[in-house]
């Protein structure tokens, strides 16, 4: 039993129900006792974070699921502060993350963005766990994050905590290469600004080389009201709408190939959202109850291994969350509900009619976490969760639910004033895997000085096969141009693999963090060994002995196409691939200067991963060199910033078949922002620009062409 020793007996009841009841019993028992040895009284640690007076006082909660100073975190971390968000040229969460060392991002369309940590990214990236106030927001049907389903505006964010490296030992599946925890302000904190309205209007350049000027538009509006009627109760309600016309689609051939880009209509996006939260603080000052819920909708293009899907208007993600905290004890239950439709743009079904995919997924999750101080040298963290998924996916009709659960324990040993040792592990069970998955973790921290730490660590993390990985089932028709006969349509089949093993990552790292006044220095060297990586891959081609129906050329041509690496695909599936070894170096400096000025500079080196046991052409390759630099200033009522990013060339193979594999060229982007606030703080006017040099960048070999965007905004407070 997963929760052995809890006093629960599975007599006559389904195993999954028993697990959930045991977890709830444990939580209720814990809530009814005053947890001995807690670090300090207070509410939910994720809501205790206070603005740091200096970098040495910065508090984080994500590494150990409890509050601690950044300097003492047992993992390599970056914290994006409220001030950095406010002054950034682009306040998009994904654009902010791409300025973090070790983070690889790719934007393929106006709403289609993917982020990975210390690994190659691509379409439907599913190795990064993303949380909103501790609630996971990845889509369980594939493990992917749709960033436009976050129902909040950047002005509601207190800080973004980024773990650059595996974290399954406390966060479980999907924290394979890292964790992003978006932590919002409490309603009481937002009540200081009362009611606000933010309006943005912008233009994006879509002019083709040598062509007449062409521009697209974007618009957004976001309103927020927060109020604290008394010292116990506070609430906030926010709502917004964002709309943007599409970027340019590339023409000609895929870079480095003779394959023409397939024509399809590039979609704009419209994204309404609504979010509400109410907090109640009990009279003892140690307990808090949080009730939150929201809905976000999106539409537009999503790129996949089968090519682009067109997410239709009305596709939504709804959530509800209930959180109770008492000192360091936290009990949380939430539900995520996805309802989406997305036709496939480049393939028809086996009947010749356009493929129309539907996605319905309800997630029910209950979890508990706590901390205790034992004696004078041990800080014990522990917790557990149970998660149930209900699926109704047109592309995966062979299954309808999945159950999973896990528990973790971690001990932070204070060996002396200079030496600390962290050791912990988590165990997870899935009904789609035949055995439990154990994720161990250990880190040894040497405090050279109180604000200078050296750290060596060992981690193992995992990602379970997604529901689509296991149960995908789709017949579709593709088309290829065959000179001199012209377009030819043929049938292919994609089937999931129920025998998949979980992806495993073993990570070795040495890191340094130092704080000198208002300067944070960081360095990390790592090696990651990924085993059983799950990839969507072609496993069958039409041959001269098995030609597709109505094949118009001599059958031997099919064998020639296979020999050239362009065989017409007959079958696809998901497979575990043997081994990928990645290495990297990350260097960073973040400095607070005089007179309200700050700057940052970071560099990431990621050599080409070493692939064993399969063709390297089956794996995406990250950019070798990435450099980010920026400067911002806040003086009285004026504020502004400028940043520059360079990203080396990268290799992509994750859309359609081998004909569409290729490299993207290296590119550099310069962004800027300038603004002014009124004397009484009730109005703020700013202009923000991205890709100011107007270089036509293509971040994925199949992605859109992205040029300059200029946005004007007005923020009013009432």
C-alpha cells in the first residue's frame, strides 16, 4: 500500500478510493494537532513571501515546499521579482523565463510557446512542471503547458520561482528538468491598489522582404478589484481579454531542405480570462483558508508532431482550488477541467474528411505538505498527493481514466555552521506503470561565508507516459508532391504504446551562489543523463512490396525514397529511446546599482547532447550558446529598461516526417521599455517594444516569422 501504516484498510473498496481516503484522513489528523517544532507560526508559506530588503533576504518556497532563503536553497534557482516584471519590455511570463540562464524557449505562433530547462525544447514540450500558487497547470492528457490558460495578469504576480534542474523528489511527475512556480499576491496585498484597469494597444510588423508594408494589431484590457473589508477577510476579482493577429508564415522551403512549407491558414488568437480568490484568516493568526477559481479561454494554432492544430474559439480551462494552512501544514484540493476542440490542418481522416479533434479532461487532486524541526539539527519536510484523471479524447479512444499517487520525505541536516546536508526521496504509483517510481535527491552545501555557498547535488527525476503516449489511435491522410505527377495522398496510422516505460533523468551538479551587497553571483555545472526518453516517431514506411493504394510511380521509387531518408510514412508510434547525455555551464550576475538602477548578465553553454542507441536525427538539439543581458532604471516617476538576447542555431525534428527536419539560424533580439507614473500614482503610461531591430526571426524550423512589435499601455488606479 502506498500509505502503509496510516490505519486505513482496503476491505471491499477500490484501491484508488482507499488511497484518497487515507490521504484525507492523514491530513485531517495532522490539521487537528499543533505540529510540534514548526519553524514559525504563520500562514501558507507560499503566501508569506515578503519583498526582500536585500538579495540576501529573498525568500523562496519551491525547492523544499517550505519557506527558506534563496542563499540556502538546495537547488539552482532564479527568482523573477515583481519589480523586474513591472519594468520588463515584455511582461509575458514566457518571455521573462527566456531571460533566465538554462531556460530554452521557442515561439512558433502568436499563442504557441514552449519552455524547457536544461534540455532542448520543441512542440508540446512536457518536461517542465509549471505551478500557479502551488497548483499544477500542465495538461495531463499530454503533460504539456498551455501558457495562455493562466487566468491572471502579470500585475498580479508577486514573484516567479524557477528551479533549473530536476525536482521530482518533492514535486513528482513532470518536474523532469525543472519547476516554474508563479506566486501571486494575496488579495490583502492587492487591496492597497484597490481597483485598476490596464489597456494595451499595439502593432506588429508583418512586412515580407521586398514587399509593401503590412502590419497586424494586438489589443488587451485587464481589470482588477481587490478589497479587505476587515482584518480577517479579503478578496480579489480580475478579468481580461487579449487579442492578436497572426505572425507571418514562412514561404519557400524548410531551411536546409528542398521541402516546401505546406500552405495553411495562420490563425489569430483571442483570450478571455476571469479569476477570483477569497482569503479568510482565523483569529489565532496561524490558520488561513483560501478559495479560488477561474476560467481562461484561447484559440489559435498549436504545432504538434502531426503538424498544426487549429484550437477553436470556446476552448477553455476552468479550475477551482481550496487551500487550508496551519503554520507549516498545507492541505490543498483542486480541480482542473479542460474542454477544447482543434481540427488538424494538414491531414484528413481515413474517410477523406477533415480531422476534427476534441479534448475533455478533468483532473482532481488532493495533497498535503508539512515541515517539522526535530531537535536542533533536522528540518523534516514531508507530504503526499493523490490525483485522478477522467479523459474523453477523440485521438485516444482506447482509455478514459488514470490514477496516480505519491509521497515524499526530506531531511535537511544542519551539520555545523558551515556544512548542511539534504537527503530525501519520493515514491509514485501510476495505474499505467507496472511498478513504483522512486526519485531520490541529495545535496551537500558548504557555506564558505554566510552569503557564499558551494553545493554539489545528485537528483533523479521522471516523467510518466502521458495518456496520449499510451492510448493514441488515429488514422489520417497525408499529401506529398511527386514530380512529375503532382500531389499524391496516402494513408498513415498513429497508435500509442501501452508498454512505455517512464522517462528517467539522472542529474549531477556543482553550483555556487554568492551575495555581495546588492549583487547576486551564480554559477552551475551539470551533467544530465536521460534514459527511455519518449518520442513520437515513424516506425513504418511504404515499400515496393507494400505500396500505398493508387501509387502512381514505379514501386521501386518507394525504396529509393527510404534510402534517401524520405520514405512515405505508413505507421507512427511512441517509443522509449535509449540514452541522451546533456552537459552545460550557467553563469549569471544580477546587480542592484545606485539610483534605482539594476542590471543582469547571464551566459549558458549547452554542447550538442550525446545520443546513444538511436539516430541523433531523432532528437532536437538546443542552442549551444545563449547570452542575455539587461538594464533597468526607476527614478522618481520614470522607469525604463533595455535587454538583449542572443541564441545560437538549433536543430528540430519534431513536426511531421523527416522531410521537415532542419536547423534554425542564430538570432539576436533587442527589447526596450519606457514609462512614466503620475505624481499621485493613479496613472501609468508606458511603451514597450520587442525585436526593436526588426530582424525576421524564426525560432523553430516550422515556426512563424517574428518581427518587431510595439505596444502602448495605460494603467489606471481608482
